[in-house]
C-alpha cells in the first residue's frame, strides 16, 4: 500500500519535480534532456548480447568513484550499462569511458524516472544480470521492480549521513514503511564506514558489510599529473587551488583574494560550467588581475602570460588532476556553503595538502581522519566570508614553510594509500552474493 500511494502522488507532483529539475539543470549546466524518451523507459536501440552489469552513478562524483569498479567488470569481459541522473555525470562518463563506448563495451543512458511503468520498461529492455547503485539513489519503484525481475541490487560504497537518515525517516512518517521496504529490498549493502552501516541498518537495510570508500581507489591520469607538475616547475611560482566552488562561494573567495597580498598564483575552479562567466565578472568587479585557463592551456608562452596575474579562472572541464598536481595547496570548496563538501581525496592522493570549510557532511569521516593525521585542515567558522578568508590566509601561511608543506603532502599520500582496496572488497562481496544466489536458485531439468 505505501508504494501504491507513493506512485500515485509521484504522478501528481511530477510537473513540480520536472520544474525543480529544470531549475537545477540551469544552475548545474549541460543538457539534462528532462523529457527524453530514455527517462520514461523508452529506447531507440535494442540491447544486443548477454545481460549487462548495470551501474548507476547519479552525478559527477559518483561517476568518478565508479571508474575503477567499471573498469574491472569490462576487463573481465562484461558489458556495462551506465546510467546517470545529471548532465555532469553523463558528460564525465562519456569522457572516462570514450574508448569502451566506441568499442560497444559500455552504453550510457539516463536512469528512468521512478514511475512504475518507466522502471518496468527499463528492466525489460536491458534485463541486467546485476544492478549496482553507487553511494546513494535508492528509489522505491526501481528496487521493487528489480526484485520482481530477479535482478539483484547492490548499494556499493554507500554513504549515509545523519542528514540523509533524517530525510528517509521523515519520508516514512508520511508513507509508513515506503523507504524501509526499499532499503530492505536491496540484496547487498556495502557501506563506506561503520557509522554509515549503522544508519543504513536503522532505516531498513539488512545484508550490510563495511568495505570502504571507492574514491580512495582513484586512478589519476599519469599524463595530466605529469603535465601539471611540469607546468608548476616551469612557472617557478607557488600555486594555491580553490577547487570545486559551488554557488555563492566564488563571491566569498573573490572578496578574500582581493584582500590577500600574497605573490602566489591562485587557481579559481568553479564546479559547474554555467558559473564561469559569473566568476569572471566577480573577479573583474574586484579589480583582480585575471586570465582564463582556456586562453592559456594551449599557449607555449603561458608562463610568461602570467606575469602580473593573480588569478587563473579555470574554465574547462575534466582537468582537476592537472590543477591539483600543479598546486602547492588545495582549498577544496563545496564546504564553505552548506552543501556537504566535495571530494578531497584526489588532491591528497597527489600529495597536495588540503584545507576545507565547516560543511563536510558528505565526507565527514574522510575529513575527520585526514585532519587527525595532519594531511588536511578544517576551518570552523559560522560566517562563510570569514571562513573563506581564513582558508586563504592559512594556505598562504603554509607556503612559508616548505618542509612542513612537504610533510603534510607525505601524510596525505600515506593516508590515501592506507584506505585503498574498496574495489577489491566490493567485487569479492558481489562474487559471494552471486554464488549464494546460484546455490539457492531452482535447478531446471
């Protein structure tokens, strides 16, 4: 009954949800194709061949996190169906797996809306032998119809904050056992931490194991990393990256930079492309000498062009490994506005010390551990402009002690190395799940 009520109300409020997606798409950029046939479970191309492994990576971060896991399946000869909710996730998937897509080893689609008809059509069309949800995105109808279709569902590298738990519990106050039934319907839940596992159990998940965070298994492109380090060496100037800024944060950091007299070069890297022009306007209004990375990246004289420049506005996509490799310190944003923080692990993997803001609930355990061992620092200030100013001041202060900076970088690399292996543990758990299902399946004569 809760599922029927939910499905009925979902159809009624669908126009409001589409309006929300339209607004979000305008903010985040890219073509979300909100009314495309794919989102309603209709597909122009048939699926040819054996049943695929279906991996759902909702957005950019989840797509990057899933990279090593997907590569493992493809290396085993599996074909992969990769779905997304956002345009940034789909664009990143297309970039990461361009060769596999061209070879027919991987296909990308939008995940269907959680209407009963759309989910049934999706599952009938692709008939996946396994579904893997990366980190989050548990939809009641999708889980229900996967069960009915005999498709085992795995929630992998699952993160589940206190905020997420409260949201799920609020939904169940309205819809009785809707979300509890959905989480209980997941065949295997592989949590990042013990705290995540406990919270997931409290909302209904059953077969739970702690395997760690896929983001620690990140494989950064060697060519981009080497190019970033070589560029920094030629530049012969200290560099501070202000990375993955979210809406509102650019203004705070521009104000902080306007007051900062350091000779360091600052890289301002908005997370979403639609804010590149907005950030450029803020820098111009503040009178800060700025150049766009798109005007530098293919110019052999780029180092000379930076004389007298204070900020490089990084207005391209997919180059974060280069920027982190080129930086002496990284301020990882998304944590100064109350949006939960962005991934600090990539910077740490390269030995780039990190500073984050007060809002890191998406990465709370990772931040706490990195701060504890000295690989990162967290600014605690209730006022966002003050937090941004303090972060910039701290980064500049760190630059004055090269030995201390090297030690922080060493600790950051070691910290990442100590937490790798989630991909292997996830694959092992999936193998055991499939073996157990094979033993309990009826034998046909």
